[in-house]
């Protein structure tokens, strides 16, 4: 869906998976600083919105998700994954229950497959699944924001801000009252700084949760009975994941950023050295300069200087080897 906020002065459309909202509104660093200071809002109306209602909604979701949600208190935010039978990540859901309905927002382009899977798993459970994307827009308020949330709007509150499930018809008026808006590039730069993985960016077809630090935040180790649970338990109890997420400080003298998929090598081996991983997301931060997340082989030394594409990079550990 194309956001009406793209008609605001200075709006530059985002591309790729974030198509439909603004990349920025003319000043990337000003927008980042505003979010870091708890001001403004981010238009995430391109994300899918799915609801689950019914008496069995929490117990049913508990059987499907990696997170413990059977006793999820109303108003408490959580996140959860859906895995393949082999433990590979297929979906990421950002959830809150309002007492009668579970609200979840999901990555652009994943909604239809998620809905199809959920419908196929209903069986005899008393649940109703609905696609609310057409009438509900996700809006992010940064941590520290004093913006007033309209009555009746469901809020998902986390350490890094509040996600609002806002009536789509109210998006323009809310932005007018609580702007200036910040684009998705500012939001992503702060996400990279926070070392928070994102489905479709930090994941590929064989990613398991341990590689990205999603154990604990999105995967509960004391519950079973979900697809892929055997892999999660085996890796946690008996081994180590084959790859690990790292945070990269990139050489600020380079004009360009290494894009997603750029090979990561040991700096000592040069650009012809063996590939040890790849960049997943990169961005320009208002204080840290150019930064990135990357997925590398577990045995890459934690103190090794790296090359991301042709750009020198110093790593910080996100997932322990």
C-alpha cells in the first residue's frame, strides 16, 4: 500500500521491501536525531496487520509460535517466530493482546503466506483470523515520546518505542499532530544501532534463531510443541549455530555503503580472500557514522578486522561464537 504521507513536502519514496513509505523527508540525520530524542513518528503503514480473536486465541498461538503466549497478559508486547520443520525462520510476528484480540504486525510481503498458514492450522480451535492491513496502519513512536495516543488505539510498547495500530483513515491527521515524520532510513539506522534483527534482512532460507540472538526475545526455551522445536533444542543443548550476527563499524572515508549481500572477508586476506559471511543491512548513523549488521561464520575471530565488500570494518559481537 502506498502511504498518503508520501505526498508530504520532501518525501522520497523507499525502495525494495520498504516500498510504499518514505525513505526520508529531506534530512536523514535530523530525522534520526529527532527519533533518538523521543520526537516525531515513523510511518510503518506498509507492514501487514493480522488479528486473532476467539476464546482459544492464546492457547492456539502457543502451539504454533516459538514464544510462550498461553498466559500473555493484556497489553504486554512480545515477539515470536514461526519456523519450518527444520527450524529455519519463516515468519516474525510483533504481538500484543488487548484482552479480546491478538494484534500482530509483520514484514511487508509476508502477510498472505502467514494468513494461509494460520488458516490451515485452525482445526477445531475457537479462533478467527483476520487481515486488518487495509484498515489499520502501523505507526512507531520512539522511546521517550510524549505524543498522545488516540482513544481506542491498540499500543504495543517496547524498550525502544511504541507501535500503534492506528486506523488507516487517521494516519495523515495523526502525522500532522505528532510530526515531523521520520523516514524508514532513520528508523533502520537506529535498528542497526540496537542490533535488532529483521526478517528478510538478517535472514535467508537457512537462518535459525540462535544465529541472530532471537533466543530469549522471540524464542522461549522452556516450551515445546511447535514446529522446528527439535532443532532449537538440539542446537541450544548440544552445539553452536553455524553463523553469528555481528555489528560493523565501517570506514567512514568511503563514499558508498556495502549493500545487502556484500561479502565479508578477513581484512588481512584482502578482497580476494575467502568469503566468511555477508552484510545484511547497512546505514548511516547520525553519531556512529556508517554502520552495518552482518552474518559471519561462527569461527571468525571476534577481534579480527574485516572487509565488508571493499570497505574496512571493525566488528562488535552480537551473538557469541
